C-alpha cells in the first residue's frame, strides 16, 4: 500500500531516490572521465598547465590552473587532467539543486533537473571534458544561487559570494560577462533587487568580481590585449552577412540541448513570460539569465560561425524554467501521455553515456585524434634517440606536428613516457609555428627561430591525405626521411595511421616563395 501523499515516509523515499540519482550523476562523470580518451583540446589546455601564467592567448587561466592541480596530485593521465572538471561539475549540479529548492521545486523537480542535465549532451560533456566550460558553469551556477539569496536576504556575504563566483567564471571564460547582463536586468526588473541599488552589496559584489578577474587584465595589458582582441575583432573582422551560420547554429544547438528538451522549453517559454509579466520573480530571474546570451549569439550567427558550446551558460536557467512549467502549469494533467514519453526518452538518453568508452574504437577520418598517442609518442621517442648521437649535442632535437592540437597530444604523451622512464630527456614539442603559421598559445612558448640548425622528429597523422604538409616540411629542413608508419588499432579495428619523419637541419619558419 502506497503511503499517503505528503506523508513523512513518502517524502523520505523521494529524498532517497534523489540521493541515488545524484550519486549516479557523479559516478557517470567519473566513469566518463576515466574511460573516454583525452581529446586534443583537453591536451591543449594541459599544455597551458605546463606553462603557468596569469592568462593565455585564447582563454583565461582557470582551466590550466585546475589541470595543474589535478596532474600534480594524480599524474598526467585522464583522471589527473579531468579531476578539476569533475569537481566543478559536481559543484554546478549541486548549486542547481539548491536553486531549485529556493524556487520551491520539490524532490521530483530536483530529480528532473538531474536526469535532464545528464540527458543534455552539452551539459553532460562539461562535467568530464577538461575545458573552460566546467569552471565557467561552476562560477555561473553558484553566482546565480548567491544572487537569489542576496535578493531574499540582502546580506552582504551573498553579494560578495556572487561577485567572487562571477569573477571565478570570468577566469574560466569570457562568456561569464553575461552574468553582468542578467544581473543588470534583474536589478532593474525585480523590485526586491531594485531596493538594493543604494546599498553596498551590489557594488562590492562588482568590485569583488573585478578583483578576482584582474589577473587576466594584467596579462592582457602586458601582451597588447591580444586575448581580448582575438575574442572580439579577431572573430568579427572575418564575418560576412548570411544565413548559413544561423541554420547550422539552430540545428546544432537543438542537438546539444536535446531535441525533446527543445520542444518542452519552447512550450515553457510563453508560460515563463506570462509569469514574469505578472510579477513572478523566479520567472524574471530565469529569463534574465537564460535568454540574453542565446539571443546575442543567434544575432551574431548572421555574421560569424558560432561554436557548439557558446550557448551552454544559458542552458541551466532555461532547463529550470522548463521544470517549473512542468510542475506548476498543470500541463502534466492535460497531456500526461506526451510527457510520459518525453520522460522515458530523457531517461534513456541519461543512461546512454555509459557507452562513452566506445569512443576509444571509433575510426578517425579527419581532424585531430584522441586514441593512439601513447604509441606515437613511443615511436617518436625511439627515432629521436637515433638522431641525438649523430647530432653530438644532447637535447638538440625537438618534436613537432602540423596542428597545435596534435602537438599537444604528442607533448602530453611524451611527458607521460618520460615520467615512466621510457625517455632519456623531455625535448620541447612545437606546432605549426615551425612552418611559420600562427599556432595560438604555442606562439608564446618556444620560438622556432631559436631552433634553426637543429634536427626534429615530425609526426603527421593521415599523411597520404595531406601532401601539402610534406612539401612545407621539405622546404624547411635540409633533409627529410620517413622512418615509420604507425597504424593505430584497437580490438582489430583500424582507427587511423600516422607517419614519423626524421628531419635534419632546420632552416627556420619562413622560406622564400611562400
């Protein structure tokens, strides 16, 4: 016999179920962090961490700081690289639960938040994939919770926490600036916030955010503001008006948010707008932090390509608004079958990531690769050792690849190999700057012109499809010899191949005729 609705035993049962779902979400993030191969972009941020700094060319420093901490404790394997990401994901998820509770969301609503956020591909990825998105989401979600507490209490500590976490988010990614847009909207729109304009809290919160963010400002001031320029003028100067990017963005975001959740959110938005118009502070808050960012990037998609993860900070507010609509609008009673189907689809979607390790055996036809760099590093190190005795100078050899992501993968696995005792020295790894091409943050580290006259080991995945790279290679070295073709296989499945070249007498990044 079921306990009566509202009874302590039923509430306790729902809380236990909620705890189980939350534990599953943490276990799933850990499972993916351990079993999914480290991708090239993660290896690039790992390379950041090997060069500690206040900031970097294309991103603020938080992702590097977290990776540096994780690898110091757990080594340079997948878990060390992703430890900070998992921590941030757990914190952001917990902050979402706390915010829902403050919005009067019951245990069922909170469970829906957990399940839907696991089913949402982009939000799930941010919980195990070591990129700036993970600390961004932690800063964003805790800032939202602190702002709501500041609204209710006016206590200075909540304003200071909101400012500190907004600054934390800005140390992760510049998209956290949209917290300011949402904050201004709520301070103008919500009477409880408006009453605090003349108090110290909001202003001290802004000052705290600026102080936390100051390392990035200092780095930019020392480097010609190149990071700020890269993220603004560097992108928009190449833009052209058209509809191609808009169409791609709409399709892409529909998949990354989840098609079922897109339909539910589109149904929920009119209800949220009506609630906001009638004075519901929760709806106003969620609209302020859920709509400005996607509207801004949708407008920009008429001119530039929008990257898949740029919409991510808006997803939690939109999702929480959708959950409130489902629980409070009465729609669950009007269309129970449709919502039951949606619930089952989301449950299946939340479980599908358990198959994430399959990515280890997915063949790679183009782009950067994740699997097999341990083998490539071993072979590259083997051929590097054959060059050193002929050169006569220990360490007078460098490694490089034609792409900064491949170079990051090679550099990370060479580091792992060296720490295991499989390499006699740790030589530098360069990127396409060896060919005189821009290579983002690599341009700040090891200058190719300082390597003129040295020998190198070059690793090129899928060389037969990239003949132009060999031509550039031959133009910049006195001699080039392909030493080996390494075929990367897993369980008998051929994933891709890479050629290893021994190159002698580097002539420099620039050659006549190019």
